[in-house]
C-alpha cells in the first residue's frame, strides 16, 4: 500500500463487549494479511446534561506488530477481556458507552492503513 492512499475509516455500533472480538477480526481479515500493526484506545463515555459528556480513559495499548492472525486474535481477545473486566468492576450500574478506537498502520508505522471507531452500549 502506498502512503498516498487514504486510510480506511470504519465506524461500528455494537451492543456488547462480546461482539468486539468477532466483528473486528472479520474487519481486519478483509483489510489485509499480517503482519499488522495495531493500537487501541478505549474511553467510557457517559452523557450528562444537554450536550455534555464525561469521558474516563479505560485502556490504552500502543502500536504493536502482530505477525499472524493468531496473534491478532490473541490481542483482540485480551483487549476484549480487559474491557469486559473494566465494565464489570466500574460501569455495571452506569449507562454509557465504550468508545473504542483501533488504529492499523503499516508495519514501519509510517502510514495509517485504517481506523476503526467502535461504540459499545453499556447498560442501555
């Protein structure tokens, strides 16, 4: 992929953390073959009054090179479990959503290939 290509931007809305692993794995299979360089950022977002929101950082994983789909699956599984654990311990009674951003770049880190923005409803 040349660096002049526009990165793919994909938005997903999921109803549970359990869907995260499966849906993102499908999307990554369609994007490219490994090695893939992935990063993750997760915030818990709770709506307050009239257009205001509260954002709490949940998880941050810097770019890491994953050499095959087994490594990709393992990373997605670990991230999904960390999100589920956080929800169980911290947000079990608060309605809101997890705002998840997964970045995919070239292995050298010089060009972004795709960005996945995933919203996961919590207690809605």
